[in-house]
C-alpha cells in the first residue's frame, strides 16, 4: 500500500506550531483514508481529552492576533 505521507509511527500532535506528545494514555490508532480511492494516507495516534483541551486552548489564545491579519484581495 502506498501512503501519501510517511507517518507510519506518528505518536505526537501539532499544537501551537510544535510537535507535542499525546498527553493521554490512549493507544489506539487513527487512519486517514483518501475518500476517492480508499487508500491509506497516514496512520497516527488518537488524541484524548487532555490533548484536545491543549489544542483548543492554543487555538483560543492565537485567535485574537490571527483575526487581525489582513485578508488577501
């Protein structure tokens, strides 16, 4: 099977521009599939509540500055 991304053992998450190990005791994997072909794009570790909370907190903190950025014309 060909994968688009080479993340066969992805064990972290991108939060606030940094690769962060999962903060939870979760061990299950998540597969991302190409909806057109059904081919696997990547497999990674599922995020649990602590990891999701960290990502949401980072997004909320970044939002005010991000919202001030000009939009392209």
